């Protein structure tokens, strides 16, 4: 069976059609694939791919206006190739997720411990916030071949941020292929946000790479994940019930409004981002009467720079909180975090690479 003409997208479409036909017993159309399977291509592109799969003998069309169903050849390819490919892909994804979970767990530990310390030292609600960089863009790619099956990808982002990732390939990679990919990446993958990395660009890169096109998907996946990590922000809270000790929150509806703010977290992220005009000094946000969620509440926080990323540590409490005590505590806590990071006690792999 000659399957050399089956691109990754054709494989994805064929597998989705076989899965859907097995589950529902009906012909499968491009609209279903676009809406239900979420294949990253337009219905017109999917229709063209399905027509080509039919010409190649993998699909048949029972009626002119109907969708397609797998042919015997389609089922055979599904069993022999796509199922095993899915298992490999799932295994790789599980391994990647396990690594990401490890990193996120370490980051969670830092945020959780910092928020807990802030709550315990102040007797208010503690908060720790990790900023994101927004819509990050790579401005240059460089690469170094480490061995026939792995290479180092160096990504330079806006704001003098540099990230490196080691990428493994199941096939032998040459210096020439890596050079061509790096040139193509600097042509088609620079100055793009995550949303800008689309399937047509990936397909174009695969076409440019020819016989080495299989390196494109895993490499672009790593680029996308790295950009997403930089883009994302997170916030941890500790000691929310401590606020019940203050008469300002004895009114159930008032406290519920504040809880909504704390649970949704978007409001807190917005406040911290807007107040963080610099990485130094104490920032104080005092709620006003127009702010239903925080009108009786003050948020005080301080920023700490950890390896190029910003961590904010603070407390949330009533307007009549002990400002002097809180500010002194936050300054001391921020200084301690900074010292621990400089001494290497905060795992760098937990916050960055």
C-alpha cells in the first residue's frame, strides 16, 4: 500500500471519518468534521482533502449529495497505520503533559507558599500573582544540531527574552535540513502571536521542507507551547475565610460580592496588571463605592522579579487594615523571595527554563 501521499491532515481526516462512521453509521460530511472534530481547516479545504482521499481509494461516496464513508482500503489503513500512530502521539502527549505538570506543580508550590505566608503574617487574605507577557512574538530563531536525532532551538522574543528548547526527532536530521528549517522559520514564524500560527503556515513549512517535513509539526508545537507559557498568568489565594473576622464582611451579600471577585480572579489580575507600573515599590488599590466587589476592600502588593518574570505578593483586607504592618511584611517577604531565588533555593526549572 503506497501511503506516501497521505499528509498529516489527510491522516487526521481519514481517522476522523472512520471514527465517526463507526460511532454513527452514517456518511460523514465536511461540515461535521469542521464543527464536531475541530479540524483546523475550512470546510472547503476539508472537502478538497476528502475528494482526494476518495480518488486515492480510501473513501467512497454512497450518494452524490452525501458525505463519505471509508472504503476497505480506508479501514485497512486506519487499522494498520492510524491506530498505531494515534497510540504513539498519545504517548508523546502524555509525556509532554507530565513534564508540564511537573513544571506547573513547582510553580504552583511557589505561588501557594507565598500566598500562604502573606496570609499567615498579615492575618488577611494572601495573594500571589504570576504575570504573563501578553501576546508574545518571536523575533528570531536560531538552531544548533546536537546529534542526528536532536537539536537546540533558540527563540528570541520581544523584550530581550530568550528561550531554548531541545527538540528530538524520530528520524535522522542533517545540518542542511536544520539550516533550511531555521531560514523558513525566520521567514514565516517571526512576529506572530500564538493565534497567528495557523495550519496553512504549517502546511507551507512542511512543503518547503520536503522529505524533512516531519520535523515541522513537533517543532511548531514546541514553539506554540513556549509562547503560551509566556502569555499565561496565574493567581493563588490563601486565607479567604480570615476576612470573616472583620465586621466589614459581616454582611452576607457584601462578602458574597467579594468572593465572586476572588473566585473569578480576572478582576484581581486586571487590578494588579494596571497598578504594576514598575517592579519596585508597594502598590495599593483601594476599592471605591462604584466597585461592587471591592468597595470596602484594599489590595496591597509588591512585585518581585524572578528570572525575567514578575511575581506579585500581597494581601487583601478591609480598608482599615494595618497598612504599616502589611507594607513592612510585604517588603520583608519580597526580599526573602528575591534572596532565595538568587541563591537557587527556588527551583529555576519550576519557574523558567
